[in-house]
C-alpha cells in the first residue's frame, strides 16, 4: 500500500514537471528583463559592424566575472563616428584571426570616441586579451593610443556605463576588480596617461589582481546555441554541466551537488512514469527538469553571492554621543540621490584614528554648529571602513536642498589635490551597492558632489573629478 502511494505521488510529480515545462517555455528570456533601471550604453552588434564569422566559441567558465581588464588599441588610429569605428574594429578582427590565428577578435567589447560600444566576444565568451584573466574577465578596448592623453568624455562615459550595465545584467560581479592590461603582462597597454590618470582611479581598481590558471576548469565549446537540447540527450556530467553553464553561473564547487540532484529528479521521473504507465515521459523531461532545478539553484547561488557588504562601524563602536533629538525620516525613500563630501583636514588609515576623527566631527557639528547630531549619513576612512552617522532612512544635515532625499557620504580627508586611496573608494562603492540592494538607495540614483548643491569646494577638485567618472554621476542634479 505504501509503495503504491509512493508511485502515485511520483507520478503526480511527473505530471507537475510536464505542466511546468509549458510554463517555463512561455517565459520570454530577454536581457532587458534583468536591467534594473540601469541604462546600458548603445552596443553596436557584430552584425552591424559586419563581423566575420568566428571560428569557435568558448563559454566563460566563471560567471559573473570578477575582473574587468581595460585596454587601448595601441595605434594612432582614432574614430568619432560609427562607420569609421566599425572599419577599425573589422581591421582588429582581421589582424587577430589572420595574423594571430585566433578564433575571433580578442576583446569582449571595444569602445570608440563616438561613444558607442562595439560587440566583440560579448558577455559570455572567453576572450583572448589578457593571460590569466581570459576565463574570468570582460576585456574592454578603447580604440586609439592613449599613452599621452586620455580618451574623450564620450568614450570614458561609455566605459563606465558598460561596466555598470554588466553588473546590472549579472555578467560582472558586484564587487568586481578593474585592472589595466599591463597588470596582466609586460606591455604599455592601456597607455601611460589612460592607466595612471583614469584606470587606477576607477571604482574597483586593484593593485593586486590574481591570475587564474586556464586549466582550472574546462570551458564548454559551443558551436551553436540552438543545439542545447541535443546536448541534453545524455545525462552525462559534461552535458549537465554544459546546460548549467548556458542558463547561468553555478560555482564549480557546487556542480557535483547540482548534477546529483538533476540526475535524481530525472531518474525518479523515468522510473515512476514507466511503472505507473500514467504518463509517457519522453527524454525532453530531462531538459525541463534540469531547467527548473538549475534555475532555482542559480537563483539561490546568486542571492548568496550578492555584493560584498561594507564593513560598517556602528555608532556604539565608534563611541557616538546620543543625538539631541531623533533624526527625521527621509521624505523620499529609497533615496534618489547620493551626495559625496570630503571633510578637509588630515586623512586616517587606521580604525582607531578614524573613530577619533568621527567623534571630533560629531562634537563640532553638535557644539559649534548646534546641530542635533553629526551631519552625514555615513563616513568613510582610508582604512576601508564605513562609519555610521545618521544611517539609512534618515535626513542628514550635509546638503541643504538635498537633506530630505539623499544619502550623504563623507570621505575623511582633504581631496583638493589628491584622490582617496583604493580602500576608501572600494568602501564607498560597496556602501552604495549595499544601499541599492537593500532598497535604501534607488536603482537609478543620481550621484552628485557637494559643490553641485551648494557654493563650496567640497568634495575637493581631485575627488570631484574622480566621481565624475563613477556610475550614475549626473551633471544635471
């Protein structure tokens, strides 16, 4: 009796799987479904720039990728319109295929000074641009030679927007690292001026990247996406792994569990449906079962691998005084604006010194300015820590016209003539990403410098120039 009931339940499971197949197939898969108010730059497709057919294609084994590698073309050939840029991209592809004997153009994307992005191997293909990083990075080449000058504003904006777009689409990790090509091999690329004046100041730039041995994993060679069903006609590990690779990133450490679970579901349905003769379950159920399981699994993995939370030192930890009165709630929440400040004065590189300075700021704001509390929502030190001020959801006292609708972030130190170190920049990046993820900051927030809201030099000339290259900076508050 128990075995009969068990078979009935398993047969019901098979029927449920069949119904889910039609439901899943009815859902359109479109990258635009995953863009959360992050505007992607215009990407000129391979068809548009008249690419040659690629000889082969390898799926990126690590997704979302943890690195962005920035290149320049290295020749004094520039372009300012789509026609000219397309011709240069075709020349690059010919050189890479014919002279280097590569499968395709080496870069994931290219950018012209027309402000357009040109599709190379795209988001999901292994590149041929930086040894040790081809299987774990998006390679972006700005067309031209930038040894003695920076790319123009249109190209720099396209670079920033493309990286932000990749993060929004789940193609680039939220806590990604940026490196220049010269950090991966002995080369001048991406040019002295471009590297030192811009790339090193990008959010996420790291001085200590970690190359990846290309033999760590074996990427799946995919000739044509249309043959994915045929690749699932076998339940061997390589086919199941290949399917997981197509629909989303699964950490390689978890692939064995995924494979075991997928096989179990498949075998269970096959046995149950054969014995009960209730349903004639065909091989394509394996495809549907895999899709259902892997989709759920990828969702869980993605949630678990969310952006690194910033290390926030609480008010109690840094020894805050009690406020004179409770802070008012933001009028607009999540906040549509993020305002960047500097404190002037000396910087701090240890938690002890940073906490001392935050206490001094609070005393100054409460005693001399007669405010209810420290004015900022958060402060960031060059120790890489974030210090809680008024916190999330609360009105600050840092930017008169924006206190009711913004999160005010102060980087401790004077940045008139220099930029904050990498630890501070990364902390600000993580804090903003954390705020967006937890619905404290709008997805399409605008980033401003204090001087855009008030007659002041804050956040200092160097820092202000730097934040103008950050995602979501707005020239029109």
